[in-house]
């Protein structure tokens, strides 16, 4: 084909291919980082556009479908996947990337559909996206929707079926009712959460709290660093104080942060809720000599443990290859760390752990602002599988405990079945005495300052009698 491509087409083409792959997988979206520069010649600006498009689709997948649906002649599942991808990408730019001209978004989606599928399909995409663009009656700024603002109630009123809440606290007012009449369906679509998850939360937390959590998950979660010292000149211009003492919100670039983390060895990126899991250990009656971090991930809590207990030997492992490699790299900074494969760790540390950290896999329901792809895969069957996996990890791990050892069980979930119920099971099954447990609900709403943001999560401390 010799047709002239629309401006910005290369970036949008890469984003569209990624979104097509996501549409083929939905609701099991790919969680691998999306780097549009790999294998391409995109400059930094175009790469940022491609990432922004894919990010908007992942975060607002169900919202986008709801806003597209009134303009379709057939049901969404009946559309071919490339058509779905083109509509999602185009609508995401029209609705959520307000600096992108609607015409550019439409033209690129139409051109890609013609090339990827057939010319006739491009005509359908063109017609629908132009209707989506025409359905935006007003962009309401966050200053009018914040608490005390003239339109605050409009954003939180789930019965208004033409209001789209935005991550910055603002909203879109549409010319038509896009969202479901049913309360759970309306919250599900407005905030892009699986309807089954919303119904589950309503049963667990009540309607008002469910709406609050779902709106919280729209927030662009900030990068939070600790320990933060306002007097440190290296942090002064790029960090603002968080509401939790000792934490700061990073405002600089990722490249600057990487440099700073190298310059300040003790500095780490960590949300206050995650940090509080290890902080409770400061009250232990005796300092542990051997610590095992069995699900260490990339080692954020491992690093925190190494700093808190510099005289302890810390065994750390993770079954996933890239996370294990990150642990190996960290070992150079912390001589008290031993990074071993799971099997070797079980042999080396059996019966020796004064402290066993079990930061187990979970539904991620406390961190859905950071993990938006996890909003769509919630089902009762998946929850059961997660619980079984947690038990499969925890039960053999108890054999690592020393005679008077303690278990620190943690998740980034707010689900009772993954948290309190599992801690109670561990206590009963393995004769462990519960010392404390704590559930932290996520905080920070659209329009509120990043300093108020906190992930949700759970931790429990259990000890051998």
C-alpha cells in the first residue's frame, strides 16, 4: 500500500498491536512491561505515546467498552478482535488522553484496521470512533469535582449514567447514558473493575466502601521513597513529603531516581503499607539471627530486613527467574544476604529461621491502582486457586522455623479469605500463637494530593510457643 500514513502512526501501530494481543487474552491481560522501543526506531516521544495509549486501555478497559457500546450495531463480543483493539485504542485517546487530537486518534485506528484486517472494517471503526468523540459533552476539571466543589456529588453519584470519573479527580460528561442501570454494573464500568469483584466487595465491605475503593483504584499511584529526609539537598527539589513520616513522593524522572538509588544505598522505593509489615518487627523480644524471606520478589522487604537487622543472616529466594536475578544483584550491597534457589534454601535453612517472612502471592486487591490488570480476573474459582497456592507455600515453609521462631505472613490483598483466614489456619494447623494482625485499606482518592496515597494490604505475626 502506498497511502500516506497519519501523523504519529508508527507509535500508534505499535500500541495497537499490543492492545490486540491484550484483547486476545482478556481478562488475563499480559503483565509484562511494555517497552515500545524494543525492535523499533521510535524516539522517546513516540514511545511515550505508545505506552500512554496501552496504559489507558489497560486501566479503563471496561469503561471504554461501555462508552463504545451505545454506538455499535452488534454486541461487543461479536466484533472481531482487531476491530475491538482499534476501537479501544481510539476511544482511549479520545476520552483519556486529552492532549491528543481526536482526529489523529481516529485516523490512525482506521488506517491500522484497514491494513490489519480489511478496508470495510476501517469504515466501521471510523464511524464508531467519530460518534464516541461526538459524545463528549464536557470535560469537568478536578477543581469543580473536589470535596466542596460545585460538582463533587456528580462524580460519586453512581446513578448518573453519563458521568465518567477521571484519575485526576475530574470527569467527563457524555451526551448519552453509557453505564448500566444496575448499581454494581455502573460502578464496575465507571471504574473498570470486574462486576464479580464489585459484588464481592459490596458483600464484604458494604456499598459505600466498595465505591470508595473502586474510585481509589483510578488514581495514578505515585512512586514513594523511604527513608525521606527533607533536609537532604539531594531530595529537596524532586521529593515532596508524604503524610507518613519518613516517606516522600518522587516527582522526578525514572532515570534520576535510578541514579539517586545508586547514590544513596539505604534509599528504596516502597509504599508505607508495605514498609509497615517489616516495621512491626522492631518490637520483637529478641533480635533474629537467621531470617528467611521465602517469596522475596525483587527484594524490597529483603533490603528492609537487611537494614533493620545488619547482624542477621538473611536467606532469600524467589522461584521466578528475573526476580531471582534481581536478588542476586542486590546481594553485593548486603553481605549478610544469602540468595539461594528454593530447594537449596530449604536444605540450608531447615529448622534455623528465627524469623520466616511469607509475603505470599495473592489477588493484589489492595494494590489495584498499581496493578490494574488484576481488576479483571477476579472470580471465586481464581480466589480458591490463590488460597490453595498460599497454603502450598506456607505449610512446608513452617519446617524452616527454629524452636522459638516467628512467622510474618503478608499479602497486598484486602480479602479476608487470603488474609485473616489464612493466618488463623496457620496458627491452628502449626500450633503458632498469634501476636498481632492488621489490615490496611487503600487510601488516596482522585483529585487528592499524592501524599495521601497508600496501598492496601495485610500482615500477621505468629510465633512458636
